[in-house]
């Protein structure tokens, strides 16, 4: 027997603690249950491994020995709420680490009371604001039994009652806002209190929108460089017949290489 001041470790590290997928899963579990360090998670995994080992050892026994020891294990797990009454060894082997963490006092307080985060629940437990029956329990990792779960309550006169009331009010406001947004989506942008437009008004609006679109298309066509009839030359803009050069105004044959040609009067 060793020194009671230095007890043996009750947890084991994973074989590959630097595995990326394992680290991401551990961080997600730490945030979901409000754990302070990975050591708390490793303790829960070690306890789950011990329970599975007991179930596997019972499966390897004979019918007589198994019939004597199996009810003892099942009753102990029913007492802490890990399995339901009438469960078997297969249910024990199907347990996950989340099932073990959900029986912690911190998780029970988070579920029963209106704390917004598991870290708020942990702070309430550590600061002595949570009672089980008539005693104050300030250990977040305390395993709550099924009988004790109904007696978990807040310390009378605790200042956290105002915090919980504010959390309830905020939760109601958020739920009301979510319902309003869902109603706006169903009305397709219409205000909740506005009446639905009449069929004639809808048709008039559609006709006006179609007319505006046709006008914009015609204006764009006229403004195009090669489009529209306005870009063609007007008929009156052609050169008049009298404006053509007179036949005598052509250069005289002898004017080539000599004096400049004279034009006919």
C-alpha cells in the first residue's frame, strides 16, 4: 500500500495524444461539457473503459456465474443513470464517454437550470451556489444519482437567481424573434400585420412593370450605335441635282502642264 498523500493516477492518456482528429474531438467535448482540462475527459474515458472491461469479462463467464454477477453491475449503473432498468451487457458495451460526462453535477445543473453555457453552471457549482438536498456540493465532477437528481437546486437567496431570470427573459426574446423571422419568410417579405394585396392591384403593378421594361428596352435600342431608324440619313439630306459640277468646269485639255485651267462662265 502506497502513501495516501500520493495516490495512483485514476486516468490514462490516449496512445496517440497528438493525433489531429483526436485533438479536435477532445476540444469539442471540452467545450460542450465545460471541462477545464483534458485530464477530466481522460478520467471519464478511463472509467468507461473499466465498465466495458467488466462487461466483457462477464460475457466470458458461464451462465451460472454470469447470472450472479451481471445484475450487480446493471444495478450499480442504473443507480447513477447510465443504463435504463432492464438493460443488459450489450447496453453497457454501447455506452459512450458523453453518457458518463452527462451524469456530472455540472451537466445536471446546466440541464435543469437556465444557464446559457456549461461554464456558467461550473462557476455556480464551484462557488457553492448549488445544493443537493440539504447540503452544498461544490465539486463539478460529482456523479449525481437518479435519486439525487430531483433534489438538485439553487441555494436559497443566491444572487444567481437574477442571472437565471435574465437568461430566461433573453431566451424568450430569442424564441419570439425566431418565430417572427419564420413568419416573415412564409409571407414572402410582407409585413405580418399588412393585408394581402388584391388581385387587381397585383395585375396593375405587373402591367406597369412590363411597360417600364419595354420603354427601357426601346431607349437602349435607340441609343445603340447601329440600332434604330434615327441613325439613317434623312431623305432631304442628299445632294441636290443642281449642285453637281457643271460639264464645262472640267479641266481643259490644254491646261495640262501649262497655265491653270479656266472655268466656264
